[in-house]
C-alpha cells in the first residue's frame, strides 16, 4: 500500500508531499489544484515496473501526455510534463510503499523510461545491477508486482472499449465474475438486465447487455451505466495494487453513484485494492463516508491547494471540515 507520495517538477506541481495515505483516499480541491497530476505521477511511477498500460495497450508515458487533449507523444511533446516546461531539472516521484521509500526519475531523454534511483533498503548502486541476495530479490519483486498492476480509471477509458473487451472479458468469464456486473447494472441502472453477451454486428462483435425484451450494446448505454460497467469490470480483475480513479461521479445520478461506489468498496476490500480518488463532488464524499463504515474500511480525505509558484499545500480534512464545505454549497 502507498503510504506517501512526493512529486517535484511535474506539470503544474513544483513540489507536493502527501502523507498518511490509507486504503481509501479522496483528493479534493479547486480546478488546477493538482489532483489529477498526483494520479498521473503514481501512474508514471508504475511505468518503472510495467511501461505498457495493460488496459489501453499503449505506453504509459505516451498516454499521460496525450490523455488530456488526445494529442502528443513522448517523442514529440514530452516537455509539457515538466513544471513550466523547464527540462533542466528532472521530474522526481517518490512513493512510500510499506517500509520502503522508492524514488523515481524521469529525464528529458529520447529513452522512454522511468528510472528507480534510490530505495530505503537497497543502495543506489545495487539498483543498476542484478540482485543476487534472495531477500533483495523478494523485496524488490513485491513492489514491482504491486506497481505493474496499478490502474488509472478516467473518463477516456470508454473510448478503449474494444481493447478492454479483449483484455478483460475472458478473465471475468473464467470465474463468472460477469454475474457481479449484471447485479450492479440491475440494481442501479437497468432493472430488466438479465445477462451480458457478445452481439454480432457486421464483421465485428460487441459486448451487449441482455434485457427482458431486447439486447443493447454496452457502447449504447447511458454514460453513467457504461462507466460503471467498465470500472467494475476492471476492478474485478485486479488484486493487491492501487487503483487511481479520476472523478468517478461524471455522468452519474446520485443513486447510481452510490451503487457504483458500494461495489467499488466491496471489491477493494475483497481484492486488497488501495483507492486514490479525485473528485469535485460533496455528494461523493458523503456517500463514501457512509459506505466505508459499512465495509469497515479506513478513509482519508485530503484538500489540495496550489500556490502561484506551484507548491501544493495539503491538509487532511476532518469530518467537521466536510460539514463546513457542505454548508457552503
């Protein structure tokens, strides 16, 4: 589990330190406060363990550049990742995982790679050479497994539906986890949902929802239902890692959001997933505060505010702070 995050010289962040993360974490703040950038920093650090995004089947470095405006690549526009586009200083991302403090560097180089440069227990020189001690191998391998499966769930994910179907659907069917998906859809979005199948259309097949009287492609569901299907499907395939969720309230009615979050927390507890969630929604915070008590999960809420010089001031919110925010709406 990630206990702390430190970021320097990345996008709008000159420096940011977040401590005391737990299993469920919410990042709140104004637009431009750095919430999404924190998710991207953890996502980039995971590229050390696995450079390829297993959901989107593309380079994580390319995706973090292109995802906001659907253009650019590491080769041509990587400098946009640097604070004030000043590439003379490396991007630094440090993650406190367990008892380990792992520091990663991203340099302005044609080499598309994230480098692990320091560790609490391993000397820097040992990071560049094969590890021979069994204890060293075991320790580093544990963190690599945790990081290589880190998933970023954002509003762009539905655009990768065809790839997701091929990657995720066989895994769900193997253990009949599709039943969980159908129960979630039936509870929150479509009471007549009966099952999921592949529907042939022309020369292609698409994942489709079977209703009492017809069958509808998942592509053609409302935005909230479609996002819920995709997010839940991805979560069901993950274990012992971190999931980065960017504004899951998008397209969601409060009732649908509550159902989605209830399933998310249930899966997180069963599969030992750490959640780091960004939001602008007081409703989401209130729902999560209620649901974590039912699921007996710890929660932390952090307010981020960025100074003109790019320093992110982080304050952990107490329940009374949330009440004040609610009263100001």
